[in-house]
């Protein structure tokens, strides 16, 4: 075992091991990161509650290059995510799953591209769909770790940020739009003065037809999403995340199956979504790619 991992607090070691176990156990599996359909049209075999396209902490696979303004974050960031939601039990309307993700940010302004922060997320979402309405109730754990190289080069001190939370969201599909809202409550938290409330909402759009077609290889459609989180710990300031771009699908695959790629313009402003820097304010814009197999 990596000596650095063995020296981490037990809760953080557990989070890392759980995430690693999930990734290994489901290696080669399918990531549930499909876009919403018109109202009431669920994807066969897909998720009961569609993942949130613009939420920075939605478990998925992506890589993004960002230009940022922030007191401590680098002016240029490389951000990556490795995550997936896997079904454990399912009926036509209900689904119990496990969701795990690792989210890291790198200082691209330095030749060494120092790791600045990594967030580990493990959750158990219970989802339900009835026609155009869907809900997600989730218990989850998050812990964060500041990169060793960043700490050395900037003489920074890490924060022991770790907590459990409960989330409840309700979504409504309206033709080719989806709107959603709800909130979170954080408990068993460190540091102890971390205030627990989060309000969460947003809207998404998926073009009904194809915008581009790359022969037999892919079809592309326009997608866009806006996600907002109002955080009690930052006096209810709102973090706004906006994405728009192309979703590229396999034209030969059945509905709800096959691969897809996204190429997205991303923008964010508000309290930092990066764990060790959670009390900073950040604004960013950049370009990212994501994929589903």
C-alpha cells in the first residue's frame, strides 16, 4: 500500500478504498450519464433519475481545462473526474444504486502541474420515477485531500474537510427541458463549524434532433444546463455552474445504450466546489470533454 495512503486518517482511507473497490468491481461497466428524454420517456435500462449535467460533483468521467480567478487556486486548472453510478436493485420505477467519484484539480500554471486538491465521494442513491417526475434521495460521504506538491511549493496547510450528507431532489421533464430542485443537509462534519444547509436547483435542455452528423460514426446534438447551489456556510451565496456544447452519440446503438461523448464549454462562479478551498470564491471558464461507455 502507498505509504501516503496508510498515513491518512481512517475515514479518508476508507473513502479511498471504497472508491477503488467500486471502480475495480465494475471495471469495463457502463457509466450512467445519459441526457434526459422528452417528458415521461424513460430510457430502457438507463437510470431512473438522470444525472445532473452541470453539477461539478456528479460522478462521471471528464477532463476540463479552466482559466480561473481565485485567491489561492491557480490561474489555469486542469480538472478531471472519474466516477460512475451502478445499479444494485431495480424495478420499473425504483432503483437502488451506489455512486462513487474522484475529482482532482491540477495547477497547470506550473511546469510540475501540482495536484492541488482531490475530493472523494461515495453515496447510495435511491431513485423513483413516475411519468415525467423523478426523485433522488441519497446518503453520501465526502472527504478531501490537499496535494503534497502544492503544500510544499506554497507552504499551505490542509483542512480536515470530511462529512456525511443527505440529499433530496425532485425533477420534472417538460418536453426537451428538465427542471429540478431540492437540498442537502450535512452532518458528522469536520471542521465542526461547517454549517449544514445547501439549497440546490437547476435546468437542462437537450435538442430533440441532430445538429451534426459524422457519417456512420456519430450524431451530435446541442445540450445546455445551469446548476445552482446556495451554501449556508457561505451565508447562502450561490455557486452557478453553466455548461453547453455537443453530445455525440453512437447512431447505430439502441435508445439508452451505446457510448456517447460530450464536448462542453463550462463556466462557474461562486463558492469554490473544490474541497480544500471550499471557503474561497472562484470564477472560471474553460473547455471539457466527457464520455460514457
